[in-house]
């Protein structure tokens, strides 16, 4: 009866990965609390300019509010004087999973390959998710306000699409962001399942078999 022996190299990788996860989560948590507002303000600035172009309105400034929220001011030049739209954001509402996401990314270091490309891709994906969260929220709310004030005619379908896309990102993508990023990394950049020791052993066996076969063929020819 064949007995299955445990792969100790995989167990060691798991132990090291768990240690990396625990330590990196604490580090990323404190780092993220320090840079969260700067990151969010950059996203808000870019998104506000894009929203203003899409909705054919103007974007004025970003200001901090007393409750640690940041707001963008939109207005309609030459059409309605004194009609301003102030949209505020609490960046922690859509970036709260970032430290956990980064910790999972670090813990998967031993289980993936092409590390530079892998981490570059997921950082771009993470940035895009946060960006579209702000953009869809701004564009959807502005469309609804303009439509209700008869300043823009928007169909119910377009208003529903704005709201649905934002709700999907908020309820499904942001909430499960760490696990989606982890699955993407593991499936997109899987490392070889064969440990180095086993790989070298298999190479040695292959060389021995090759030499044995060549000697057998030589003996048959004689």
C-alpha cells in the first residue's frame, strides 16, 4: 500500500506566508491611515475633472470639511447662476479594505511568479476600482440632481445604469476586494507546484534514465 507523505516545503511556505501576513497587515494599516486622505484627494481631483467633462459642467475646487470628508464643487457656468452642487466623500468608505488587500498580496509572494508584473497589475486594478467608485457616484448623483431641477433631461435607463454600476462596485467589488485580488494573483501568476528539491531529483532521475536508455540501444546495435 502506497503511503502519501506530506510536502514539508508547502507547509513551510504556509507558515512563512502567515507570518508575513500578520506583520505586513499591521505595517500597512498604519501606513494607510497616514496616506489615505492624500490618495483619496488625488483620486477625487482626477475624477472631478472627468465628471465635469462628461456632464458638461465646471469643477471648481476640493475642500476639506469639519467631519474629515472632502467635497467637490460643481456648477453650470452661463446657464444657471448660483446653482452649485457640492458632493462630499469619506475615503474610508471605499478604501477600508486596502491594508488587508496589501497584506494578502504580500503573503502570496512565495506562491506567485513574475512579482513585479503581478503587483503592478493588481495595483492598477485597485486604483481603477477606487477611481470608478468616485466617478460613478459623482456622475450618477449629478445626473439625478440636474434631471430633478430640469437642467438636463436624463432617461430613467441612464439614471438606473449610473446607480447600478456604482452599487455593484460598492456592494460586490469593494466588499470582497482583498479576496478577489488574492484569487486573481494566485490564478494569474501561479508559481511552480514542484519544490526545488523535487525538481532537482526529477532532473537527476531523467538523466539516469536517459543514460540507461542510450546504453541499452548501443548494446542492441552490437
